[in-house]
C-alpha cells in the first residue's frame, strides 16, 4: 500500500480542517478597514453560508460516500467538469494562501525581505507536503496543531490584563454596506469543505456516518474557534482593532510572559508554518479530486464492459 492511499482517522481529518481554517484568520489580513463587530458578524455569516453550500457534501458523507466519485459514476462528463472546477478552485486557494503567507512574512517576520523569494520557498514546502501523502500530512498536522495551540493559549493568557469591554465593539452601529463587504470578503476564505470531500476516500470510517459527524464537528468548532479568537482580539485591541491588518499578531505583541516579553514572533512563525502547510493540504486535495474522478470513470468503464459481455 502506497503512502498516499494509507488511511487516516476522522479525528486526524478534523485536526487538519480546523488547523487549515484558523490559520486563514491569523495569516490573511483583515479584509476591510472595519471594527470588531463587523469582523465578528462577517465571520459568523460566512461560516453559515459555507455550511449551507456544503450540505450536499455532508449528506454524502453521512452515507460514507465521496461526492466527487459519486457524481462521476453517474455522469462521466458532468463528473469530470465538477472535478476539474473543484481542482482549479483548490489550486487557486493554495496559490492565494502562499501569496498572502509571503506577504505576512515580509510585514511581520522578515521585514524588508523578498516577497517572491519567500513565496517560492513556501511553494516548494507546500508541494513537498502534498507529495508526502495523506497519512504523513495527518501526523505532521497533529504536531503543528499542538504547537500553535500552546503559543495561542500563551498569548491569550499573557494578554488577560489588557482585556476589557470598554470600546471593544464601538462599531456596533456599522452600516449595512460595510457588513456586506465584510461578509463577501470572508466567504472567500474557505476551501475546508472541499478538502473534507477530497480526503474522504482516505479516511478510515469506524461507522458509516463517522465522516459526516466529523464534518459537523468541524462546522461547529470552526464557528466557535474563529468567533472566539476574533472576540478576544477585540477585547485586547479595542479601538485599535480596525487599524491593524493582523489583529492576533498585534495582540501577541502586547504579551509579557517572564522570559518571553513578546510572543508575536513565535506566534507569527508557527501560524505561518500552519498556513504553508494548508497550501500543501489544498494541493493534495486538488490531486485527490482528480484521482477520485479517474477511479470512478475506470470503475464505470469496467462495469459497462462486464454488462456488454
């Protein structure tokens, strides 16, 4: 059995999806110059919209089936059209993630560095991660999520003295146009449900609905995790929230923990690693979608030849 076809557990898939989702909120800049209320409203709204759009994927998952292979088995042409479109979307999201990761690096970690050099290095790392295969990615993701968890919790604990509700949500009367712009910008920060569907064939299912439950758990914790993280940044930065591109890194710069006077460098480094890792996950998923279409087409062809004989 090759590395790429080895199975991962639903719990490992959940960790990969959550790591991918939250890394976007850390590394991607705030989409518009808005306050914390607009940001939280945009996060909640975008999570709901993506969940509704992903319902067909989740329904298939509860039956233990992969939606891409299922579509292709019913209609080869339509299945291939869907597979190519999804693969292109995943690849485009990968490139966007790597580009914004490089931008994040030159603005927060290697100030004055060459953005395109960093982009190329990140792309090589992401490609290598994709080649590693699903099982290796799952193991690596488990390590990364522990690292980012420790650093993130450390930042939050260190910033408790700065937290206050006074002025934290001063834009509560934000106009509808600003809210719509925020929502539209954040809806595009997706791809995790497509990753979920693409990696379905590599998940070791204990029961038929194990994958479906994983999708629902991810939807819940994605909503809670991103909303709570944004809310905590709002309590720490207050009126300054809308003036920074990277709220969490700005919040981390205020930390003061004994030997570590500032945690923004460590936080930025580990979440940057998570974002580049996300790029590899997206690439692997893009390849997996095409593989599912190929496998379904071959199976359908064999069945057809058997019927003719």
